[in-house]
């Protein structure tokens, strides 16, 4: 059983190790028996790495800074986009276009100037994860993709650091503490990543704006409990939140003795770069190297650009919704995914068809549907219109 931090009686006591300003700032912590002077000093000495400064990372970073965590490491190589503002409360309208690291630093230093910010304006990779994580006590995973999620998990297991996990999708979220004590890791729950494109991301499926606030706050709570050595963490439990029904329940988790990274005979000893899960950024630009997904060629935006410039005949089939088309489009024919099956007769089976959507998930499903119905010359635009905006034409709005 962990020993709880001892407290002092409230009053005009000069708390050892805390400045006068800190005594006032953290007064509500100092009166808690579970925190007190010793606990606040632990928070002040703690080093927490926040991976991702988006929907989850926003409340995590804000609340850890407010709580007085002495050093916050921030990892994110992305820039603030207008579509982030619906849920990423660490950023605001004037920050659009800025690095998230810079936006976060401004907000966190304004909130608590005593917190030391260590900025890492990079994306977490297999080549840098262990070195980054080694310098921190707790890692909070605020990422939104499977590639980085598995990377964070494996690095935490190998480095012996607790991994405070969170994930969100539509109206549901999950949280747990992995790689801590005798508890399981993320791979004990999900041994292998899903096939690319199997599960849509938040851009494809949407997310209720307040949901990451709910889950991120839970993650911040778990990180603080780990630092203080308090009981009742989510180690060995998976919390599942349903915001639509406003229901919370937990599932008991156990370490899998056959887990490939934390089991009795692990087979993973080095970090794996799951580039194939990162969507459009991982696809080769050489047409001869176009990968297949379920038999469907994956066309890059660079290849599509070449074909358009060469005026090679093809139909660009946009299977997004009308509201998405109104926000941004690159031409082609709009046929929402829910209508395609009933409108197959409108398409020419002998024509080259390139299907696209926002990120490549819906278009992959429609390309497979076309193939099943006798369309032989069909391919999927890897990364969809988002990849086109980022790699080809930034004037096309992202959303």
C-alpha cells in the first residue's frame, strides 16, 4: 500500500520548500490531507511529458500546470488549425497557423509562470521516443492515432514509465493507466494495431467537442495521483465514458503473460515505427510502388496531380457529404457514400475512377464496393482532400 502524503494544519504556516506565492496559489491543495505540504512538493519536483497538445492534451496540460507540476514536457509538431478550436481549448483564434507548442507555452506560462515548460516541437518517432521519455516521471498520451499510441506504450514499457492513456471518438472515450506496477500495458488490451483504414479517425467520424475535456481531465487526475502516490488509479482498469448517455463504467484488466512487449517472454525489444498507420504521409510517391489495400491501389495526391496536369482521363469521385464539399473541394463528381450503392448505374465501368473523401477511409470502402460490382479501374486517393490541402494546395481549406 502506498503511503499518502502528510499534510500540515492550515493557517499562517510557512510551508517548507514553497514560496509565499506558492502557499497562496496552492492553498486548496495544502489543506487536503492527501496532498498537503509533502504532496505539493512532490508535484513541484515532478516531470511529466504530454504527448500531443490537441483535444486531450489541452486539458491535461492546463490542469497539470495549474496543479503545480514543476516541469511539463510538451511534444507536438503540428500547427493550430481552425478546426481544432471546437475542442482544443489550449488554443484560440489568434493562434491559428502557429505551432501548437508555441500556443501552449503562452497559455501555460500565463496560467502558472512557475511551471517550467520543455518544448519539443517534433512528432514522436521510434528514433526519438526513448530518449524523450527517459527524462520524465510520467507520460500522458494525448495522441489521436494508433501509430503513436503503440509507440508511446512500447516506449513506456521499455523505459519503465507509467503511461496515462486516453482516447476519444464521437461520443465515447476511454482512459486507463498502463505500464505501471504489475498492471497491464496497452498491448495487453489490443495486442496488434488494426489494419490501416479499418477504424476512422475523429476527422472522419467526428467528436463531441466537450468529450476530450472530460477524458483529458481524467488523465490529468490520474497523473497527479501517480505523482502523489495515491491509491485508486486506473491501473488494471479501463474506464469507458459514454457522453451521450452520460454513463461511466470500468472493466477490469490484467497483464497478459503472452503480451509481446510486457509479457513473460516479450518479443518486442525495440520500438516499431508503424508508418503504415499514419495515413497519407506514409504512402510512396512513385506510382510503381503504389500499395494495395484489399486489392485497391492507393493513389497519392502527387500522382493525382500528375494525372490531372497530364490531362489523363479519369473520374474523381467525391464521396463526402454535401456540407464537406461546400467547405472544400478539388473538383470531380460529388456522390455521398450513402448514395453510391443506389447510383452505380450513373458510373461508367470502363472509366478510370479515383475515389476520394476527407482522409481516405470512406473512399476506401466505396472503392471496394465499386470493385465488388464490376468496376475494375478504381483506386483510392490516400489521405483524401486533407492530404491535397497539406501537400499540394494550401489554398484548399482544411477541416
